[in-house]
C-alpha cells in the first residue's frame, strides 16, 4: 500500500527486522521488547525449526509404521 494510505489510517508500514549476533547476547530479549513496543509479530526461528522437525519426524514415523504393517515377508 502507499505510504499516504498507511499514514491516513494511523498504521505503520510493513516491517521486517533481522537481529543477528553471537549466542547469549540477548537477541531474543531485544526482539521480544521491540515486538511489544511496536505491536509486531515476533517469530522465533528456533520455534519454526522445531515445529518443522516435529512434523518431519511424525511423517517419518508414520512411513516406518506403514512399511512394517505392509511387509508380509514375501520377496518380490
């Protein structure tokens, strides 16, 4: 949308922020505080990766279980 439309509605323009730094320097804390201050969505990449890995593991488990049930021991 045009910046004038955002301003007329009293809205912020869409924003993406990427905070980088070494481990244990407070990146998550800073992001959480910025999200609260500006009423933004805070997406933690660790949560996204954990969710994707859980879905992948569940899918692999279902596939393994399905292979075991379909295996009747006959070759060919």
